[in-house]
């Protein structure tokens, strides 16, 4: 269907082709298509960028031919048709308008007016955690996410982070399974473990939520806050390895045995974090000689030295993979 309007126009902007354009939009109305479908299908028909704006509902949708619906305003060159309540639809074609563009814009406007009253799912009351769930869901369209953000008082392009936490944190939040999702503009102190997602435009909050859940899997009692941006390649490992694969790794199996000794994992984690036996001893409030003896015990079981950069890297990787396994749920 891509660029159908141009092909029809090339034949003739006669009544028959105008009826085909009308029928196209009538089908969308009859099928009660969603606004995402309306905008995307109109872009396919027109073969150029189109959009719909409804400021009162927090909507500013646009799509190009063959592309997904995103948030965006009309470019200056766009032909615009205004409706009641500040609603607008637009078509932005480069060069000379096609003969059927006026017809397309008119029917686009009519379809938008009808579907704005029918296409949206019922949204919860302002502040309802279900709004946060809609914002983070991959299963709803751009229009529904825009509306949810609008009701939460968050502009679709404003920067935010999403936190994944086992406790409570200040911000708009919803409990999704066993993990609480929190929309924030800055990270503050909170109870529980926290995975911190990257800064994204509000409309892309679902991406930050996925990253935050990955970061949460790398938290521990000694390291309760983990930022996704600081994970580097470890973020990729979370997507590639399952708990059974991790549990079978020799280094992880040795750490499981060492965990039977009181505070051994805490001591090893301190060494991996500080890179120094003395600093690690200070961090866990142990005498230097006591720490040295404990690390010698760990080295004998692990089979590699911990006083080298490569050894500490191997230890750090094993410790992080163990967290990944233990926090799989």
C-alpha cells in the first residue's frame, strides 16, 4: 500500500480514485482502528510523513511511510487541517502536493475526529499506578502511552529514569510483580535494592525499565544500588546467560562453597571493589593480617591469585555472575 496515493494521483485525481481514498478511511473508522493504526496507515497511503495532534489529551503522533509511530510535531512545510478542541492533522510532502492530498487530509481529519472518541482504552484516575504500568508496557500503542504520561503530568519528551526496586522510592510508581517501578528525574535515597535505568525521553520509559531490571539483578546487600550505565558488557551477559549456565561455572561453584564460611563473600567483594587488601580490610572492619589469611584461603580454593589485576577481574566477574543468578527472579 506504500505510496498508493501517489500512484492514484498519477493516474487521475478523478471521482473513482477519490472514492478509493474515502473507502480507505471509512474502513479504519468501521474497524474502530487505534490512533496508532490511523497515523501509520495514513503515512503508508500518503508515502510521506503525517501526524495527529490533540494537546488536550497529550497526543502528538507522527509517522513516516514504512516507519513506526512516534511522538512529534508538524514540520513547518506541513499542510494542516484543524478540528475542534485544538486537534490537528497534517501531511508533510516534499515538493508539489499530490492532486489527492486535499481529499486525504479531509478524510484523515474526519477519521481522527471519530476515532479520538473510540480508540483509547479507559484510563485510570490521575496518579493511579496503572498509568505507570501503561507507560512501561510494550503492549500498548504510542497514543495510549502519550495519554498516560499526560495524565501523570509528564511531557512525552521530558527526560526521566526508571528505577526497579525491591523497596520503596519517591516518585510515580507501580508494583509490577515482585518489583516496584518508579519514574524519577533524579535518584534519591530509598529503601531496598535499586536498579537504576538510563535517562530516556519519557515516551521511551519502557527501555529504561528493562535496563533498570537488569541492573537490579546485579545488586547485593553490600552493593544495593547499581546503575545500568556502569555495567558495561555485564548488561549483555544478563541477556545471554540463564541461571543454570551460571551455576555450572567452576568459579561460581567455588564461591558457593566459600559462602559457607562467615563473611567470606563480603571480604572477597570488598577486595574486588577496592583492589587493595588494606582498603578491603578497612571496608569490612577487619585487621589486615586477618584479611590476608582469609584471602589466602580463598586463593587455594579458587586456584588463582588475587593480588593481580587479572585475578581480581576474574573474581569480580564470578561475583557479579553469582548475583545475576541469585537475583534471577
